[in-house]
């Protein structure tokens, strides 16, 4: 059996962490080795400096928002051409590092590697309505290690913001539209917004049909995959 690479993407509050934990628990119960990775912690180049820049220069509070404690993030929703150029350089460095990390992780043996966010989430924060940003995204995608499955969890921005209040609702709508533009370019599997259990069944269904492990996952029925 080969090592399988799976990624989860989507706007903040779409339920990525929940679905990653559900899938990891299920695969582990089936005797499949699972390694979880996060793009920001394990891949992003100069993560500390980037976080410090957001806090000190962009005046972002850097907190993870919750219904009990909303946050006021000003990082990826702050866009100007100097910032976009700087991010474009960093994204190329991120992909170079990602190639090394994926190669090393796949050489470690059989099992499933699950990424919480991927380079796709960095690209979705770009103004993909502009042709130049789309051309740049296609260039980066050609350099990116292709996962076996890449899930894009869709979400209603208003509902996502209730779960994770960090960014203005206008940005979340634009961010979601950017993911939908990126979807055909990156080959993302769109999972429609639904309850956590329905989304989980949809993910298992896609895993069963896409990965050559016929005995690993019992058959499931779901129509949530768009």
C-alpha cells in the first residue's frame, strides 16, 4: 500500500479540524496509520516572523476566535500590492519547503498523511478575480506536490463566522468565492455544507472510491460531495 496524502481546505469556521479528527479516528480504528500535519506549523517558512509582522504592523490580535471570545484578525484579509508581492515570494518558498516535507513524510512508510490546510489556502487568500493572481496561482500549483485527495469544505459564511468569529463577513464571502475559483484549478473535491456527521460520511465515501484500499473502509452512502 502506498502512502496517501489528504488535504483539508476551506474558510475559517468551515469545520476542518472537526472533520480531520473524525477521519483520523476512523482510519486509526481500521488499523491505518495516520500522521497529521498543519500547513502553518509544519510547512510555512518564517512563521514566527510572519505572525509578528501581522501583530505589530497589521495590528492583528493573532487570536483564534471562538463564540465566547471573538477575535479581530487583520492578516490575510488585509490586501495591498506590496503585501501581495511579499506573500507571493513567501508562497514560493513555502512550496519549496512543502515539496521537501511531503517527500520525507511519504518515505516514512505506509499510511495516511492528513494536512490541515495546504498551499491552496494560501492561494485562496489572493485576489483570484484578477487574471494576474490566477496566473501566479497556476504557476505555484505546477510546483505543488499533488495530494491523492484534496477536500474543500464549503460553508455558509454567516454560520462559519458564528463558530469562529475572526474576520469580517464581507471578507468571508470573498474568501469563499476565491476558493470556488481555485477549485477547478487545483482539483479540489467540494464537500457541500451540511451537519458534521453527513460531511464525515461524504468524506469516507470519497476516500473509499478514490483510494485503492478496498477492504479498509466499509461502504457508506452519501450525496454531500458536490
